C-alpha cells in the first residue's frame, strides 16, 4: 500500500493530555503545560487538535535548557 510513513510518539501521552483537558474544563482550573516534540515525530490526536505550541528539539539537552530558561524568566509557572 502507498501512504506516508511517519514516526509516532507515545500513545499514552494522548490519554494524559485528554485527562488534563477534561480536568481543566470541568474544574475551571488551568493546568500549566509545556509540550516538547522531537523533530520528525508527527503530532496526532489531542496533540494535533489542542493549541499547545510545542517546542521542537533535536536532542534532549535542548529540552532542559528551554525548561530552565522558562522557569528563570517566569514564562512558565508550575
């Protein structure tokens, strides 16, 4: 069969995002979220539908550097 071949991310994250979205809506309380996506992994399901503004990275050190920067600059509060 034809069709495109792409690398999939974790199926479990779809459930976690759905639970967080449900809790946010039903409890009227925002849950702070940062989404990190490795380049080359397609967004699907809830990740594709929600406006999560993912940070794309090539290696894990970029994730830690970005997260620490956001904490220091107060652009992400947990």
